[in-house]
C-alpha cells in the first residue's frame, strides 16, 4: 500500500525555524525513505523553486528521486533539462526530521514565505505537500477556492471532474 499526503494541518514555526511536521505526514516520509528504519529519523526534500512564489513543497525521498530521474532522462543540454534542473534539483534541500517530528526550515525558505515565526499551513496533495504561511494560504488559495466552489452551484460534485 502506498501512503500519500492528505489533510490540512496548522503548525507553529519559531524564530529559529523549528517546525513540527504533522504526524501523519511523518508516516508518509518514513514509508518513502528507503534508508529509514524504526527508531531512525526520516528524511525529506523541501522544494523552494522560484516558480513556487509563496509556498514550499515537501517530498519523500522516493518521490523526489522519481522527479529527478524524469529530469535526468531529458536530452542532455536541452533547455527543458537546464530549466527543470535549476528549478527543481538546484532549488531544493534535503532535511532530516528528528525523533520528535521536528525539522528546521532554513532562513532563506522562511524569508521566501515572509515568516519570522508564527503559523504554517500544511496541505496534503497526494505525492507531495505544500507549506504556506497560514495567512497567505487563506488569501491566495482558501478565498479563491471558496469563490470557485460558489460558482459551481449547489449540486456540484468535485469528483465529476474525474469523469471524461
């Protein structure tokens, strides 16, 4: 069974960048780290590429390796390979999650989110998760989603988007 990142979570981050990864996200990180064993800390990748604007993406080691393999399969010297290598491989970092489920978000990534300390919003998206400054998520995603849902009508079933 493949675990995936699901749900929404709000977590605190302190002025040193220490943050807790949601417990169910940690289980996915453990399952997606080929070197993880019980009693050890899982690793994860934090993607902060320029294309992400006001958010960060978290990946398991296995999922990030799949993305890197796809990039490496592109023709050597191609513009697509160069751009993706810079945005994805070059603008990511590997983090360790400690036994208490915490990791440290480096200052560069905190500055990208406009964060000194406060609340982070974690949103599971299956193969990865997003990390937002809580207020920014509400402004940029939450309000937009509410407006879109209102336009769909009372009998709208989002699963209907999977048909066809």
